[in-house]
């Protein structure tokens, strides 16, 4: 996504400017072509050489240097930039941007460029909450700037409040989203489910599965970076919410069903990559079950002190959507669906993948089904890579090579986009 993209990173004179070194380094590592411009006061915190060393390109500072090269460069950078990210953006520079002042190389490029502007304000709490800064940010947002909200926490001064520069991953997410705003999913709403569900046995125990959520999170970030509005409905996972994605956290299959129903009413695509439990304990105990063998809430202990857990079927979320389409209704809110919903399912299998997958594609009336063999250690649950087969409703099966999950996500969206036309 970032390979060979022209990104200009502006650095202002705030203490958080040292964190921008990491951002520039990560951008360079992903293959982006990063030009850095420092304001005069940024140079007091971090030397231009530091940025040049991590970006592998010159870092710019003084617009007025005698050779005139910088003056020429500010037009070149403004024209060639695909995104201008100002990290950190100080109250002073925000004020200049809001008023069209171009008194240094960074603000001159900002005024001259047509590229989207990503602003990551970071400053002392009371400067951030000052009405002047609030008004400047509101004006910049209204003009289309992407504002990455600062985090609330401990500031360099020791004060607690808003003003902390977010983590590099968040900044990378904001830059990727800005770059992809006119991508092939622009104007589309997509819903992705991820992770596994937890079906309670009692308040502390559950029936679960090994899904890590990585595939679903990769599908959600890929859609974001192609311009989509993304709703990610996830079971409990150990992953950070991707920037720019609306995350709905759920636990059980029934909660996931409600969230999917609500979110898909006006959506274009649903990808069910979640491992939804097919069964749930019939009657979860209200209190923690004790091993002493006391019969409690319908659970009868046998002579050896064990017991049988009675499971009932969960609704099939994709199956219900197919059935609702057949009857010409949308679930829950009958008749409200405006558009056709492209439906994509996953089949995680440990044997007979092809025949099970083909059966599911037909039974759940899907547009695409992604089959993955979860018996391999380099594929499926928890792995960083995935080996999948893609089955098409129109017929045909593709056998994709083992790839990082982010690349698998791109391949899946490549096959969904033509179905939207
Ligand atoms: O039939 P099976 O559960 O193996 O099908 C897997 C696919 O169906 C996945 O896309 C999964 O997210 C979805 N599913 C569902 N509702 C369930 C179980 C699975 O939509 N109750």
C-alpha cells in the first residue's frame, strides 16, 4: 500500500518530534519515498541529519537558503506529494495553516500542495484545549484535513490530559487511509467479522476456539486503505483496533448476529471471517460451577464428579442472511435493505477442504468462499501467513500461494471489487 508512494512528513518544534523519527523510519521500511521538512524549532529538538539517515533522502529546513534550491524544492515537493503528514503539528503551525500563512518551508508546501493533509496535533494540554486551537482545528477539518486526535495521558510536562502524540501504528494507519481515499472501495460500506466467539458456561468459563482475528483485521485495514467505510465486528482478540475503522466488540455468536444485522442494513459487502461457534451451552450457570459435585442449575454431576454440558445450535449468521434474501426481506428491519449485499464466507477445515467449502458456498448462497486449511502450522489460526483457496459462486476455484495475511486480504478484495460493479 505504501510502496513507492511519495509522502512528505512535516516536523514541528514540539517535544513529540522525536517520535516522528520512528514514523519516518517505518514509512521508509515499507518502501515509501519520504521527504522530511523541519521547522526551525523542530531542528532544536531533532537534527535534520537524524531524519535524513532514516529516510535515506535529504531533510529540508530553510526555505531561504542562499542557493535557491530549497525555494525550488518547495514547489516540487508540493506537486509530487501524495500526502502531507505533519507530525507533530504544534498549535503555532496549526494557526498558520488555518490562516494560510506560508512563512517557512513546511507551511509553504502545505499552502502549495493539493495532497491530502494529515495533522497529528501534539502539545501541552491547555494549548490543545485553548479556544484558538479548537477553532483552528475545526476550520482545518472543515477544509478536509484529516486530524489524528491526540491521546489522553501523561504529557512531557508531567500534566495529565489530551495532547500526547499517538503511537506510530496509528499514524501509519491515518497516512494509509488518506492515501487510499479514492481507492476502488471509495464510497462503499463494508462489514468484516473477526476473531472467535465465546459461549459462556458460567461467568468465568466459556467454549471458544483458536481464532486470533488476524485475517479479519487484515481484511478491515485493507478495505480502509482502499477508501471504504469499515465496520469491524470482532470477538475477543489480542489486537489493537485499526485506526479509522469502526470497531464493535462482541463476545457471543448471538451478539455477533445482532451486530451484523444492524451494520449490514446499508452495507455493500459482508465478509464473515469470524470463527462463530456453531453451538452454545444451553443454560449458562449464573454462578461459578463448583467441582464439589453440587447439582446446580440443571447441571447434574455423575458419580465420578463429572457432568455433561448440553449444547444447543447457534443461528447461522450467513445462512439467515441468505434465507432473508430468498424471502425478499432483510432481517430485523424488514424491507430496509437498499442494496444487494455481497456475501463472503470463510471455511476453516482440517480435512476434505474442497468438498466442504463447495458445500458451504452453495448452502449459504455466498458470492465467494475462502477456504483455509487450518491443520497447517503456517496457515489459519494464529499464523501470520495463510494458504487459501477461493471458490467463486460463478464457478471455479483458485489456489493461492502461502502469503502474509495482509496480502491474502488484498487478493480477496481484488476479487470482491468486480462483484460490486
Ligand atoms: O458452516 P461453517 O460454520 O463452517 O461456515 C463458516 C462460515 O460461516 C464462516 O464465514 C463463518 O463466519 C460463518 N458462520 C456464520 N454463522 C455461524 C457459524 C459460521 O455465519 N453460526
